[in-house]
């Protein structure tokens, strides 16, 4: 168990120098903080504060993520977080699939104490760091599963590039490090009562989104959760399109898709391949009225 007293809210000098570089240097905003953390911060235990006041434990292997969060004012994927909060109800079960450093899961667990938050993250150091963040914030409603979610059960391959947020089942970079980790499906975990069914799913798995949906056919058809997910250029490496996702989700549960705009509104998907948008909201048909007044 982590004792919060062993953590410092005053980052070491090396981190502060990395942050200065990330803020003001013309180049190397990512790789210099990464190099600094892996070279000079090994073993250091400290946290940063989010805009809402949450304490986020730092994985020193990936300082670039944390310096980016600070540069963004203590925020990360704010439109995604806002959308998740908008559709969650007290007592709901929230799945954060591809949790990375745990920013969204921690924020939701703090803002909705009655929610049950389950964070899925296959990278061991990140999963450990999320668990530390849960302890730092006294979040008894946040559980971490060190698992890869996909279309099958067994052993999965995960390719780790320099930047931890780009870990993927298909390598983005030629020098990515391959690791083997347990992989499971949502159908396997929920239908066998290992996990409670989700009411809201946030999904960001760098191109494996369709595989996750295929491994969740029974869960989506029966429980019909809201889904907030990324669908960007990563799809090309997996040989599918947004329209493939739309057809699949519509077939199994009649889902409607909406683009998540930066204006607090949800935009219709009449041009499903519109590159202007990266994140989408899949709405169960019986809950479409809840978006009234927010759809453009």
C-alpha cells in the first residue's frame, strides 16, 4: 500500500526543469521530459495537481504526459471528460478502457463518489500509478485492472513507442517495444460476473476500438451503455473506418453516433468520416432525448 505521506506535492528539480523545457523550448517538448524522467527521476515519488484539485501520482517513465497536463492548465481531453460526466448518473458503473495515467478515471471517481469506476490499463507502470492516485485521493470507488481489452481472451501483443499514450496492438513506430500482456473481452468479464456491467464506457485504445466492440457484443446488446470513444487516423492501421463502427453498433443495439465538439455540443454524423472530429459519442436509441438541446 502507498502511504500518501511518502509522496511529495513538490516535484523534484529535474521535473521542474523538464516542465520549463516543455513550456518554452521550441523543440523536444515530449522527448526531453521523457529522457529527464527516465534518467534523473527514477525512484522519485511525487504527484501533480489537476485543475479540479485531484492529486495525480507521476510515473517517472512518462514525464511528458504530466508536463502536458500542466501546460493545459491541469486538464486532459476535457471534451471527453465533460461528455462522460454529462451522461453519467449517480451510482453508475464507468469503464475507463485505455486509462493511461488515469486522469479521467480519477476525475470521475472524485466528482461522482457514488459511481463505480473501473480503469483498464495494460501497461504495468501506468496501472500501478493509477492505483497510487486512487490512494492519494482516498478513492475507494476506483478499481484498476491491469488488462488489455479486445476481441479475444488469452495473451495479447502490445507495442510501446516512446510516448506511452500511443501504445497499440499494431505498432505506430518501427522501433516500438513489443510486450505480451493478458487480454480479455468485456463479454468474458461481464457475462461471467467478474465485473459489473457498465453504464458508461470511455474507450481510447489507439485503433483497437472496433476489436473492443466486437468483444463486447453481448454487453452492448443487453446493457446498452453510453460509449465515448476515439476514432481517428489510427483506424487505418487496423483496416477499418468510422462507418464500419457505425454499422456494427447500429446492428447490435441501434446506437446513434454523434461527434463531440469543442463547443459543448454534439454534432450529427451525416459526414461520418469528417476529419475535423476525433471523438464520438454512441447513444443508445432509448436515451436520445437526453441529448435534447445539445445536438447541432
